[in-house]
């Protein structure tokens, strides 16, 4: 849409309900191209529903309002969604119509540290390796918008840290607009340019995080925002 050239995502008065139950409640939001947005919120606040709405999923929902976003979107889920009957490289280049698809997939696998797993079957990979393959599949499409729904939520803490660093390194080159749904306040603080808190289907808080990368959990600005976000999410930092 010409009116929104500088914004990758424009949402106006978006509401969604399922069987009469309102889940998204008049959401309006502008996201500049290249911004990394983290979406926090208590369980059931509507995070996944917002992401799915932008992905064009959930056709059974009653929707009002509208949004615009780039056509070139990749979605990254908590489970890697690799097809078990295809090798890792065939999963990564699935549906890609480029003459150099195989070479590009090989290069992307090397980038995510899976250069030696191209011909492996998904069932032989660890959880972290599967998510790496899934990330490679998403980024190989050079998406203008990456929608990620807790992509590292099922990984152990150390693997999660590695994946966060890998994501930051890879998106540094491509600079897609990113919306990351996460339960992990520190993940949001370490990665995002902007943190939104959803509450009962509306955006209750909108924080800019302007600190340079790489960030460290103990930086004062992050500590202050962490305490505030934890309080918003109903967690008292002093009790942790
Ligand atoms: N397809 C659907 N049909 C009926 N209800 C739905 C559907 N999708 C979501 N909901 C309801 O919408 C509400 C918000 O769900 P959503 O998954 O968006 O929340 P969330 O913030 O992502 O939660 P969580 O952090 O637990 O994943 C929930 O009450 C859920 O039951």
C-alpha cells in the first residue's frame, strides 16, 4: 500500500474472535521495515492469534479491521516442522524455484552450522539442530517479514542462547522485519528493538530498546525494563 511505504506492517483496528469470544481487540500498530519486535504477554493474551492473523492463518476466526504486510513472509514455529521423509537439504530448499537452490541451501546450512547434515534425515537431528534447519529454511527465502512463534521455547537454556546469537548474526545481513512471540523476557530484552506487551487482546505497553548489540543481561537499562516487564506480566522480580 503506497500510504505505508516506510512501514513493513500496518495494522488498523484489527479484532478477531472465535465463536463470539474476543481474542484480539481493536489492535492498531505500525512496524517500520527492519524493526525487530518482541511480543510478550500472559498465556492466552492473544500473541499467537496476532501472529497467525498476520500469517493469513485461522480462516475460521471472525475478523474486523485490516492490515498490510509484505508478501514475502516466512513463519518459524516452536516445532521445526521438517518433513520426515525428506533429507535436511531437501527440507531447506523445499518449494524454492531458483536454479541455484541446492547450492544456496548448502551455503545456508553451513551458515547455521549444519554443513555436514545436508543428507541426514530429520529424525537423526537434535532439537537444536532441527531448529537450525528450520531457521535455514526460513532465511533462505530472504523474507521481508519473519514471523516467529516461540522458535526457541522448547530448547534447553544453553542451546537457546546459541540460537539467539545465531539468529542475530544471520538477520544482521538480511534485515527482515521480525515479530517474535516469546515468553522469555530476557530473550525479548537481548534481541528486540521494541517490546510490546499484549493484555486481553490489546497492546498494553510499547517499549523501545535502543541499546546496541551484543547486549548483556546486567546492563542497567535492561534491568530496569526487565523489572517493569515482569511486573506487567504478573511476576514480582524480587521473588525470583
Ligand atoms: N482457532 C481457535 N479457536 C478457538 N479459540 C481459539 C483459537 N485460537 C486461539 N483461541 C483462543 O484465543 C485465546 C488466545 O490464544 P493465543 O494462542 O493467541 O494466546 P497466547 O497469548 O499466544 O497464549 P500462549 O502464551 O499460552 O501461547 C485463547 O483463549 C485461545 O483459546
